[in-house]
């Protein structure tokens, strides 16, 4: 239990520093600043592999799958890379949402911060629920695997579709639940106007981002459960990937048009983990194979995006 408490406390410290120290004042986050924070978050996540090794080597945490320190470390890194990879698709959608609501760049960090906080809570609940399902119902691995294959197929079919947040049911229901102003009042999510509490476009954008993230979690949680069902490995790799999502958004936001083929890399990764989950009782995939597939998919997507421009 002390490991769990320590990890959650560490994440809380990071969030506090992010909001109240590094980004206390609203400002436009440059690509240079975002690249530094992206490198920092990725560095922290990869350095945590050492902590994973020590934790499992010293048996400081419940280890239901009896993983060795090396196996636990490899599963953590693989899970982290899967979550980080799938986050790229999330970034595309977030960019569209913020653009649709005409959110100024200097206010985007505050929305993304609270979006990340909400995502942490929802992801934790979904991880616990997913692990409980797999542990109690063995055939759920087939359901999750089939769902990932369906998602991969759906991603191919929907690649050319345009997403408009303002036509979504989430947006329409939100406007019916509370009064909304069309004016952006700094970083405020709510304002008082004529004695009435009203939501700002920032709050509506936050709601759409939060609920959209839940839909993305329906893909990412089963994907990481294909690697391991160890609660701490799933939770820590997922949370650290989400923590870096904000800075990665600002790093990639202006470069999204240059990564046309990364979408297909994500399709390949989802398809692979889907097959892996379905075949889990028949074929054993060493962790190095999973790592190789993920890295190779991203590398090929990046190469094609750079050297083969679409018209």
C-alpha cells in the first residue's frame, strides 16, 4: 500500500508544480517550451522503469502474476509506449475541439490541466473495473481483443471523416443543462452575469474533452491489459503517459498536418494488441516482440509522413 500512496503523492506533487509554479500565469506555450516539458515527462516516465525494477526485485508490492523485476520493467515500458502512442490520436481530437470553441492559446493549458485531472480519475476507475473483469471472467480477454480489432477497423474507415464538437450530443446536452455565454472571460470556467451563474466556452470545451477522453480510454485500457493485468503496472504506465499528454499537445499541435500516416501506425498497434489478447491462451508473445511492433509502427508512420506527402 505504501508504494501506491507514494506514487499517487508523487503525481499530486507534479500536478501542483505544473499549475501553481510553472504555469501560474496564463501564457502562450511555445514549441520550444513544450519540447522541453515533453522531454522532461518522457524522461521521468522512462526513469521510473528503474523504480519498477527495484519495487518488484525487492517484493515491495503485491505481485499477483509473480513477475520478475526484468519482466515487470519490460511490461511497464511496453504499456507506457502503447498509451503514449494512442495519446497521439487524442491530441488530434483535442486540437479540433479547442479550435472549434475558439480557445485562445494562452488559455488552453488551463483547460488541458483540468482535463488531465479528470482523466486521471476516470482512467483509475476504468483500470480497476477492467482488471476485475479479466480476473473474474476469463473470456473477457476475447471480448477486449475483438473490441480492439473493431476499433482498428473503425479507425481506418473514419480517417477521412471530419469531427465537429459543436454538432456532438455532448455539446448539445451541456447547453441544455446550464446557461452558457459565448464570451471568453480569461481563464474562468464560470462567470456571473445578471445574477446568474453561466458557463463559458472554456467549460464547454473541458466537458467535451473529458467525455471524449473516456471514449479514448475504452480503447487504451484494453490495449494495455493485453500486455499485463498487474494493477500497479497498468496504473503507473497509464497515468505517466497521460501526465505528458499536455506538453505533447503543445509540442505537436502545430505539426499535426505533417503526421498524416501516424494514424495508420495506431491502427497497426491496436490490431496487434487485439490479436495478442485473443491468442493469449494459445500463443505467448515475448515482450521484446511487442516493443518492436510498437516502435516499428511509429517509425514507419513517421517516415511515410515525412517523405510521402499526401495531396
